[in-house]
């Protein structure tokens, strides 16, 4: 039964009963229409659940506020309850009754100190229904009392309380201020987010939105708008629909559900936005705000269909400070409509300062990441600490066009890449036109992986762009390049720094260096080929060079000079002619060289099972470290060994511990017959350093250190002389000869 309209235009102060129309029942029911449309203040007393302001309870009723202020409160100071409004709630619970309430707010303010009870007490088994509609298109709906917000008790404070009926909230405009939502799981609730600004009044990480399988939150064309107002709130339910989401104000808005709204933007312009669920179907923009994606096991996909619709940080306003941190989960930036590849754009507006951090999870971008474009007074920082940044689409990598595919694109501002860990998959670094104010890549442990061959370089692009004011600095974690099975050229210099971690080459492909590099740490080639394009491509400062089994260091016609203290592995020359590897520092050399590689040792040279196909020129000392001579394998073989005027032989770490376990150890093998002076000097050297316990053994052009005395005499029945008395003893069966010291040293020997 629909009653007459009651229009209230003046200030009023009275009991709830004074404003109720009474039907045949004994309970007070608001079964009429009440309109508040004057710029006045009306106070309605509601001292408890039974005395709440009732709209459409047991019958049909509407309350409209379009101007002024309406306060619903408890005037009884001794009561613990707060003033409440019951909307579309069946009070009598009599069989075959219907509650249908509507609350319209288009202007003014409705202040409810306690709660709004919505669509409660439906009893389908008794044909009792409860329906409620709240239309907020302007003005303000404010719930609760500052400092007293709670979801405990009845009626609680600052709460929208959903019953077991059917409720629809059309949030089309204005402002909704409240603490939380409570309710039953057996009702049906739809909240249409269509332009209302939603403002929390306190922190709430559990029930800011009602977490019910029967609750739907649909973003309409007017959008979902959140002003977090300095508070932190979490929405666990998925957000659906075709509208956009906007967030501003200090504080944090967390989405922990799996949302699929598809409006143009998720636009964050204040405070912090945190995603712990997934988000698929929207574009993303952060300016003058922070965003965090920490969603283990979740995948979010953002549209980026053109330059203006790219995934953006530091846009839409000048002089903004913005950040995005990805801690877990997968974030895809892609073009879902075909055409241009999706891009991430940072700091495109004047004075912008943006930071992108990946510290776990994966950021995949189909097209490019562009830093500080259009303005020279912008700054971009990209931190890769762990996880993965993955650029491009397999089979489509290109530096052509805008935005290209698989590209880091440098703009005119200042950019810093702190590559401290994790993995960066990319095709190239590019810049067209103009120049950067300064770009630094700090190579500090990130594994930089090729995704395709990139063996060309130009003023516009390269695997690493070679351009003025673009610096690549090797830090403590080292520069790590994984060519996979591709061939890659790095043209710019890799600059060393104090205590840097050197260079590590991974992957089966070939990495060619053509810059003048100065890293200080070790050079490790774990797989594939590290190829030198110029003499200084192999850093002279590198502390050690280690080439793993199956890998190679290709001098490729260059003549590098290094200060490495240790050199090991396979060194070759793929070019015609001869390459010379010059060793400036005392070095332990356990490498093998291919044809066309000569080795020049300027200081102490300690061979450890080394194989030199070319010439070994000893400018310093040829040193045997006998602590290393613990096998019967060859210690040093060479086509030719040349001692310069100042060269000498020496021995360090001399020890005869366990030496009896080995009858002989090979010292050196010469391709050409040695001179008698060399043989004599080498024999004297061994006897002297071993206190006559090691003798020189010779088998053709091979020389051995022999422990003790020979077990077979030179003639049957003859005695066995002391090693120092031997000039030459030939053991026919073994082909071993011993050389007696003869007072010569090992200088100018061969």
C-alpha cells in the first residue's frame, strides 16, 4: 500500500514516531515518501534498533534528500546504540508482507551516526520479502561518529549493513563516507560504482566492501572513485564492469580480489595503490602517487594500445613524483587490439620524476620501456633487484618503427638503471634524435639476456647503445650477459669501478666486445664464445680470466694486454695471422691456446698444465709451483719457449710432501730440440731447489722432474750413482735422461 507524500521543508527536531505514518499494525512504519529539499538542518532521533528511522519497512516508502542536512542520531545519552536508518527492512516479519524502501540523495547531507540496515529480515518460507535501493547522485551520505567507528555490536557505527533480502546501491555521484560493510551471505547485493567518491573514515583491511559471494561490485561509465583520505582500506571482492577506477588522497587502497573491469584507466593520482589480486582489462596510470603489485601466483594484463594509452608513470601533470614496485606475480603490458606493441612510458611530462622497481615477479612488455621522453628536466629510475623484466614478443623483435619490439628507448631527460639482480630479457637499447641529459646503466648482478641476434650497432641503437652521455658502469655484482644461442655485439665501453665483479659471459652464443673496457673483477666465460673486437675489449684490469670447459675466448686477431693473476681455459684466434696475449702481471697460466695465439709473459709465469700452440715468450721468470705438480699430466707444452735477456727460472711453494707417490712430473715439452745449455741449466735448477732430491728427466724434447734415483742402472751390474754425479744416464726401456748441474743458469737458454 502506497501512502501519501510527506514533504518536510523546515528544520525539525522530534522523535522518530512523529515522522512515521502508522498502518494497521502496531509498529511504526515509514510507508510514505519524505522529501528534504531545503537548506535547513533536521535532527531525527533514533535511539535503538526498534526506534530507528524506517524507510519502506513492511510496505513501500521513499526518503529523498536534495538539500540541507539531515542528522539521524541517538539523543539518549545513556544509550549505547547509535542512531540508525532501516531501509527496505521487514520489521514485523509477518507472513506475506513486503518491505520495499528507497533512499535518494541528490544534494545536501544525510548523516547517520550508526548504520543503515538494508533489506533485512526476508523470509522466503513465509513469503516475506525485503528490497532496498539506495540512489546517491549528489550531496553526501556520511556514516558514523569520528573516533567511535566499529563493526561490533548492534547497530555498530559507520556501517552499511546488508540483510538477507535484495539490495541495489546506485552510486552515481556525490560522496559516500563510511567505515565498513557487514551483512549476511544469503542476500543478493549489487553495488553500481558510477561516479560517487568513496571516502573511508578509518583504516579497514577486512570489510571495507562486503566480502560475500552474493555481492557484486560493478564499475559503470561514471567510474569507481576512491579518496582514501589518509586511511588504508582493502577491497577483497572482484570489481567488474566497463568503467574505470580512480584513486587519490593519502593512504592505501588495496585490491585483493581478481578484478576484470575494462574501463580506460586505473588512474592513481595520490597515496598508494596496492594490488595483491589480479587485474585484467584496463589501462594503468600513476602520477604523483605510488603503486605496488605484490600478487604471488597472479597474472594481471594491462592494455597499452598507443602512445597516449600506454602504461604510464609520471604523466598527466608537471613536476610529479611517481613510483611502481612489482614484488610478486606477473604483469603483462600488451596491446589487446592488434597494431602497435604495448609500451611502458616513464616521466613524459615536464619535471616528472618516476621510479619503476621490480623486486620479484615478472614485468612483460610487448613493445618498449621508454624513459624520460620529450623533456630534458625529467628523471627516470629503473631498479631491477630480483625477478624479471621481459621485453618484446618472440619472432617480432625490431628496432624499426615506434615503439619497436623488445626495446629500452632512452629519452632526452636523465635515466638511471640499477641492475642489481634478476633477469632482463631485451633486444636492444635505442634512442632517436637529440641526446640524453645523462643515462647510466649500473651493471650489478642482473643477467642481461639476448632474445635474438643483434650484431649491428648505429647512432640510434645497439644491444647496448653507444652514445655520448650513456654510461655502462660495472659494479660489485658484475656485468652478466647471457647470449642464449644468439650472437650479440656490445660496442660501448664497460667501465670498471672499485671492487667491481667483472664480466660473466653465459649462453652458447657469441658475445663480441668492441669497446675499450676497464672492469677490474674476473672475466668468466661459462659457455659459448667471448670474442674480442679490439685490443682493449678484454679489460687490462681484469683480475683473472677463466674459460670453462667447452667455452672459448676468441682473440680474433687482436692483441690484448691483461694484468690477470690467473688465466685458464681455451683461448683461440679465429682470424688469419697471429694474436698475442700479453700477460703483464705475475700469472698462473692453465690455459690452452689454438693455432695463431702467442703468449708473452712480462713477469713471473707459472704454468699449470698449459698448452701453447704458438710461442711462449718469457720476459719475466718461468716459475714452477711444485705444490701444483701433483699429477703425471703435462705441465707446459709449447711450440717454442723464448727467454729474454732478463728471464730466469724459479720455483715457489716447493714441497716434497707426497711427492713419492709420483715417479715423475712433466715440466715442459718443446717442439724443437733444446740446446745443451738449456738442458744443463734446467737440471741444475731442479737439483738446487730440491736439495738434490729432484733430478731432470728428458725424453726427447720433453723434460720431467724425477723424484729420487733411477731404479735401472745404465749397465748391467753397475752401481747407481747419486743424482748429482750424473751427467747423462739413458734408461733404454723408459727413454729417460737425467742432466747433471753444470754451473749454468737458465738465462738465454733456448
